[in-house]
C-alpha cells in the first residue's frame, strides 16, 4: 500500500482548505472490513473512519466517505484560521498494512496597504504614514517609492496583533523638501508571503497651507455676556473644521465662512464663564496630522476691547 500527501500546504485565512491524502491498494475494490482512516491534528485525533462508521472530533473538518473507499481520504477544513496551523497526520491502515503522511498547514493573510494621502506643505519636511493591516505571517517588507524609485528614511513601526492572530503595522517615511517637489507619486510597496507579486498604494503629492489660529474674547459695552472668537486663516484648500472644547467637552457653535477665513463664535454668560477653567478652540485641516488647539485662559478682570486677550499660532 502507498499513501500520498504533500508535506506542506498553505491556505488563506477564512478559506476552505483541502488537505490532500490518497492511498493505493492492490485489491480492487477496497474492502471496508480491512480499512481504517485516521486524521490527527498534532496529537489529537480529529477524524476516524472504519467499518463502524465515521467519528469527527472537530467542528470544521469532514472527509467524504464515498471517496475514501475509492482511495481519496482528503480532509476538508472550513473557515481556516491561524489557530489551525500545525501538523496534520493522515494515517491509513489497510490490514495488515499501515502508512502515514504528515502535512504542515500554514496560514496566510493578505495585507491591506494604504498610504496616507495628506496634503503637504511645499518646502517643508513631511512625514507620511503607510498602514499595513491584517497580514500573516509577521514577516513583511515595506519599501517606499518616489516616482517608482526607492526612497530612504523610512521606519517600521511596532507590530500589533489583532484578535484573530493577524498583524498590523505602520511604516513612516520622512520626506525632505526636495523629495516632495514637483508633485511626485509617493508609493508604499509591500512584499509578503501571501502575495504572488508586491502590492502597493500610492499618492500623488498635493500642496496646501496650514491654518493660522487665533482666539480672542471681547465684552460688549454694558452687557454681562462675553463673546469668544476663534479665527482660522491662511489655509488651503478648504475646508477647515473649528471646534470649541470647554473643560474637555465639545460644543457646537456658530460658524462663519468668509472665503479662506473661518470664524467660530462662542457666547458665554458671566455665570457660565466663571465655572469654566479651560476654553479651547481646535482646528482640523488636511495639512495637519493632529488637530491644533489654542487655549484661552479666562481673564480674571474684564476684557475691555476686542482682541485684548488673544493667542496665535502659525
Ligand atoms: C478527493 O476528494 C476531494 C473532496 O473530498 C476532492 O476535492 C479532490 O479533488 C479529490 N482528490 C482526488 C485526487 O481525486
Ligand atoms: C497606525 O496609525 C493609525 C493612525 O495614526 C493608528 O490608529 C493605528 O493604531 C496605528 N497602528 C499601529 C499598528 O501602530
Ligand atoms: C485644555 O483643554 C485642551 C483640550 O481639551 C487640552 O489639550 C489642554 O491640555 C487643556 N489645558 C489645561 C491647562 O487643562
């Protein structure tokens, strides 16, 4: 008797896997009286098939009994996961003969690749990020390209593990002002066991300008309430988003757009103003990696004219 099976098999996470195993005996037809088939995962018996029937000790595996009598005892495993990796033994007994074959099953998960498409500022050093998600195994190569040519200055981030055992990782590249000149195409290319050829995502550089942010408060003659103004200017392209954060809580307020200047107003009664300790205006714009805030500390004494207490950033 001869048993045939590959020594290794790779399968994509989530797929249905066929672990091939066939046997050949001299007698025809095969007599079930002499036949016993066993499948093991590691040391654990997962399938047994003999003249008493079939016993399965695994929720996601099957063998086809009809095919088994024809010499095909291949195991079908559904919904492959990383925990299914390991050694599978196909043992065929055809009394008095006995032979087994071990198949190493390896999991593969295809990465997602996405390069950050943030508007950059001309003549400034920029950092772009490429996120590589949900891949397996861990070993991976990330190459940054500028107009198809490899770029130096990239750093692999920490590998993190997802609940299903796959990995994710960010790679960052620092682009010098000359690297971003002339709207080049910046690519993030990934090589991985799960990919027959490298996979990439790319971004054609666009330029913009970051907003300058200014916060000021004023008090109207003879009125007790105070108005705060947050102004973003000098940015490109539209839009910007302005947000007031009062003691850590976001509030929506009136916004006014005047072309490439945007203002947000916040009215506050004296009682309200006395309770608050931290009034912040936050701006989000596509040139900014993180929102930028300007804080307005509440003056103890009243502020006599518009613009008397202000902060600026640029
Ligand atoms: C063995 O049976 C499986 C189904 O259980 C089938 O997919 C496979 O092609 C068969 N292999 C051979 C060599 O006939
Ligand atoms: C990659 O960066 C994104 C956005 O900055 C972040 O949310 C994520 O947690 C990072 N992933 C890893 C694996 O560090
Ligand atoms: C004020 O609030 C902002 C936004 O919530 C926060 O970033 C800043 O650290 C706070 N400042 C103080 C002094 O609490």
